[in-house]
């Protein structure tokens, strides 16, 4: 599995860039379930990151159900990664329905989502 280079000048920290990239690729099927990810050390070296940065990314992805670590066997894209995408689609439908009932237009609903997107 290859990882695309991260942007040094981006406002988004490397941890979040890597997390988003892997989650997005797993959700789209670009990284199919069962794909083995590089070890923390190997990926950190490849990207020029600290081991702890990659380990933090893997922990977050595992917490979200995107990847699974199987001890010494390694870390793999979880079989439920597409389920995460479907779950997000259901949440989006719920939000869209609620926003419409509150009388918000699409632009206002998107603005509110965008404001909260960067909140951690």
C-alpha cells in the first residue's frame, strides 16, 4: 500500500492529513478491506514523520472502525469501512431533514457544517 505525500505547508496537521487520506481511500474502495497497511515505523519513515504521529493516526482510525490491528500479523483495512460511509450517509440524511424542518436553505446548512468541521 502506498500513501500519497502529505502537504508540508497545509494548515491541517500531518496526523489529520494522514487520517483523512486513509479513511477516504478505505471508504471509496481504493484501499479494499483486508489491505495491509505499513508498520508504524515504516510509514513514519516513508513520510518523514515521527513514529508517534503515525501511531496516533492508526489509533484514531482503529477507534473509528476504519482499520484493525491484529497483533504481530499487522494492521489492515477493516471489512466494515464501507459501513462507515453508509453510516455517514444516514447521518447526512438526518441532518438535511432536520435543517429543512428548521427552515434552513442548503447554503446555510453547509455553512453551519463547515464551521463545525474543523472543531475537534
